[in-house]
C-alpha cells in the first residue's frame, strides 16, 4: 500500500518531463512527448482530446483522480513548489482541513458555457494543458502562436497568460498546497464530481486511527479531517501522502467503505433470568 506514493511520483515525473519536452521542443522529439500531449484533457480542442477525456473519466470512476496526481503537468508543477515549501522551515506549516468551497462549481459552469458559446479565451487561460502551453511559450513562442491567433491575438498574449498563471499557481502552492486543483481548475472540479462515486477511494479506519493527525497535516488538498475520520473525495488528488505516512495503516486506498469493527452497543444478558 505504501508503494502507491512512489509509483505515483514516478509516473508524475515521467509525464511532466514528456509534457515539457513536447511543449518546449515539439512532439516530434520523442514518442513519449507525443503520448503526453494526446493523453491530456483539453475540451477546447475536443476533436483531438475527446477520446482521452472519456478514458480519464472512466479511470476516475474506477481509481479516483489519477489524472490530477500523475498526468496533469500543472498538478506536478504545483507539487514542485509544495516541495520547496516543505524545504523552508518558516513556510513548512502543517495543513489543516478546509471546508469545501462552491468556487470550483461556479468556475466549471463558466468554463462549460464559454466552450458552448465559443468564447475560447477562457479555456485558453484556465485549462491545465493550455496553462502549461502558455507557460512553455516563454521558451518556445510557437507553442501557443496558432492557438491565440484563432482569437486574433499573438503569442505575446499566451506568454503573458503563462507568466501570470505560473506565478499565481506557484504562490498558491506555497501558501495552500493544491489550492488551484481543488478550488479553481474546472477539469479537477469535474473529475472530483466523478470521484465522489468512484470505486476506489481513500478511507480512514476508525478502529485503527490513533488521531495522530499526520494525514491531515500532510494532505496537500486539505480534505482530511481526522476528528471525524473523514476524507472529502471530491477534493482528494490521490497523492497518497496520507497512506504512506500513517503509522498504523488506518488510512487506506480501498474499494469498500469502512465500518467500525468494534461493536458500539453490546447486548448484556439479564442475570435475573434462570
């Protein structure tokens, strides 16, 4: 169970390197670079990514938000700055559970309405793959030149959007962990809705939990509440930090929902009966 985190990190690094190579050099540099581009969710280019989006929806229903933890370049970009946060003692404060916000749903509706209405500028700014393309345009302007030309803007618009997005996401990552992924990203919000009904999910076993709080302190999505033995599935990004850090194995990635094994009420025999 604890190896899940190592596997997740390995896949995230491979996808991130392949995505960076694809965007900064070109998809022709390596087959992995082409594969990284083809497996992204970008509904603004539905003709090229509709199949990938359906596959990720199915995988999310089966396994949870594995796209957010492995394939999304912005998720890994956020994790890089999260590691920087942990390396600086002054910044490395423990996370605490935060109540869910409706901002993600509102942004998702705006995003979908813009897609339907053909307002391409909004998806170009808030889709994770397009954010990665905009950030890469600082090195390779051709990464977004054609995209922004479709709305009569040049590569400079993409470059500016990329710089601003990168700074905002980096700041959010240092301040609040995966804040962008759990409260802003429309793709993450949509996958979170599916994950609420997924077959596999993170659960806390109340009979094994010793309330040490390590899972809540480590949760980059701030979706674990130890006192209630609760994990908000809609925001969990499947980083598996909590699973790896739990000293008693009380928090697990599993299919079934936990029920207390210790009986809360026991029948007591009536001693007066003979």
